[in-house]
C-alpha cells in the first residue's frame, strides 16, 4: 500500500464503523420506517438453509445506505459482536487507492481478530476494483460470513452477476418511495387500516357497500397526494419543507452525478452533452411513445445506435422506465415503439423546473401516469411479470398499463386523470374487458367520488378508482403482502 498507509486506512474504517467503540449505530443513520427491501434483504441473509449474498440496486438518494444501517442495527440487536460487522463505502476518495484485500487484511488484523462469522457491508461496491471476484471469493471461501452490498450502477451489477454471481448473490432493486411509504415516512397519523392481502385488482369482488367504506377510509389520503407528486419518492427530499431547494438537490445529486459521473466513469460515456440532451428529451416526452430515429433527428448530430445505447444506460441507471407494447387477444399491436417514463415524477419536475405545475391539467396527467406506471412496475417486479402498454395498430385504441400476469390473466389499467370522466363503449379497455385473457380492468380517476363499477356489460367488470387510493392501496399491498404466507400473495 504505497500511497495510503495502514494506520490511515484503519482511521477511515473506524470512522465508518462507530459501533466498534459505542456499541450502537448512530441514531441519525437509521430511520424508524423500514422499506420492503429491508425485509427482503434480511430474509435472505438470515435464511437458515439457503446461502446468498445481497446487492441492493437503486438510484442515488433512494435510501440504500439507510437500509444497510438498519440491517447492521438489527444484527447488533440480535447479538452479533460489534467488531464482527464491517461497513465500507467505496465512494470514499482514500479507498480508491486501496484494494479489497488490503481493506480486509487491515480490518481482520486490527479489529475483528478473526476471519469467521463476519458481516461485510459494502456500499457503492461497483467503485471497488474487481468487486465481483471478491464477492465470489468471500462467498466460496468464507461460508460463515455474510455479504450485503449496494450499487447505483445496475448494468455493471447485472453483467457481473451473470458472469460470477449466479447462485451466489441476489440483486434487489429499490424504486423510489411508493405513495404509501411516503405517508409512512412522514408519520401521517390518519392512515387507514387496510387488509394486507387486498390489492386494487381485487376491487371487483367487493360489495358496493364494502367498496364505499373502503373509498371513504382512503379519502383522507388525498390531501397528501399533490405534495407526493411534487417532491417525489426520495426519502430525504420528501422530508424537506423547502421544495425549491429539494428540487435543486435532486438535480445535482440524482441527475447530474449519475449523468456526469457514474455513466461517464463506469460506462465510458464520452459525450455527456449528448446524453443530457437525450435525457432532457425523455423528460419532456415522459409517458409518450418514442422512436429512436426521431430522437436522433430532433436533438441533432447523434447516431441512432448511440441514442439506443443511451436509452439502455438510463434505464439501467434507474432514471427511466421503458414500457414495451403487449399483444392481447391476437390483435395487431403497434410495433417497436416503446413508451418511456422518468423513474419518478419529481425528477422530471426538478429537471424541467416547471412553474405552477399543480394547476396544469396536462402536466398533472403526465405525473399521475408516471406514478401509476412506477407503482405497478415495482409491485409486479418481484413476480417476474411483464408490464407494458397496449395500442392497436391503425386505431386510436390504447391502454396505458398492461400487466401480463400468467397464469392469472392480464390486468388492464387506463389513467383518466381529469375532472370530467368519460369512457366510451368503443374504448380499448371496454373492448378488452371482454377478452378471455383479462383478469381485471381498472380506470384511474382524479376526483375522490369517481369510484365504482362502470356501466358496461363486460366479462370482467371495469372498476373506477381515484389515483391517490390506487397508489396507496398498491404500495400498502406491496409492503404488507410481502410478509404474508406465500399462498396468500397470489
């Protein structure tokens, strides 16, 4: 270690791991609210018979480090010796001069005094040289040790997992806060009690009286909905009272550092200006159909393949969702034109710096559709289910979100966030509610009183539900349904 001596490295490690001296995780490092990813990660690392390491993947400021501290706190509470837990953030400038081997040697020789029954927490692991080989080594040769890591760079994580991580580690993707988690984080005290197994797709099975009671209980959540759309699902920013400053932090930390640092350093992006233009274009057209050729032409001087590569990188870096067309009932669909959503409505708000966005019905419609897609994609991600959209070729028939959930059937979701709701008999959701592959059909509305069954004699009833109620219910079901026995989840 020519540049950094061992004494200096040891001081860095002690600064990362205050529990070595105090016995506790600092209170400001953990939060009382635990996200679903916490429970997933703890279940994996504490499983009595199946060994797996864990990698938490998600955008910057989504709460990955907080989950690590919460896991460390839980292990300490369960009796793990304080010096058997090592936390390292490879984003630290000094550690760029150190190898993983050197860090472990200093730790084991000076702190743990052992190489067995240790717990390694590696933050931003993709910045460590040959991190995947070290995770493989620790898994294969330290069978009594646990390894939990985080990374913002999904493409790197996925590629290395495919090569050396098969059967050794599990990647858990962390989206931004759901509306339910946002209300939970804010400590909203009038949150309604809901059955953990109840999902929006099951509303058609409720009696009219039960549905009315449910919607009345959820109505109190509407007053928190607009602020959620405005500040979005990044935990620290959600807690801020200074919205303009929060949006500035969002631009700087979530967008600028990913575009100008992560994607440049990790993936060799040479022209950051081009990448920024592509991302800005996607923010402007969030929720719309896109064509690579059109983007290349409109932003000027960018090759088609370069634009395509940028789309893949932005998706893998957790900044956008790409929704591809889904075929239903053998009907011909619009081919090769995906829809793109910015990963969180607040990112788009921060980047475009739009004024008075809450009074613009078009912008509100985009934000709500973005939030709906994010919630649905997050909920069904763990079921390895395809989420896309439907649009019939040659006709103006579209369904915003389609969940291709075999063998149960497809879930159709149409977003109609407007004051005066009107659904015609020739609209796609009415047509496809009669298809044998459809299991449920929902129309997402604006007003709290716009709920209930639409008056169409379709095979599957079409249920209206206000956006705030839909998002709250889905976020609640995502978190609490995970804790149910598996037989009750489907």
